[in-house]
């Protein structure tokens, strides 16, 4: 099981410039470590919230963040 869950808009496949996504980070994981988002800069639209979730029978901290994705500028 991954340390994060990405929620996209209904019917979306992949990521594009300007997409708003919800990211659930489990147990202290960081957004910058998500391989799917390495080609994007991101802006926190809404801070989200912190609560608890169960992972493999253990209670862990879950941080929910809403971010907007932007393509990285090519150099």
C-alpha cells in the first residue's frame, strides 16, 4: 500500500496543467516525494485538514491537501 492517495476529478485520466487534485498523505509522507507529481509545480489551494485513518490495522495520521498542478518550465 502506498503512503498517499490521489483523488482526481471524475473521469480524469492522468494529470494536466491546471488540474485541482486532493492528496491524502499518510503517516508523515510529503507531497514532494510523490513520483507522479515530479514533473509538476504545485500550489496549495486549500490547506485541508488532519485526521486519522487505519492502515494495516494501525491508526495513522492522515493529512488532506488540495493542490493545483502546473507544468514545470523547461530550461
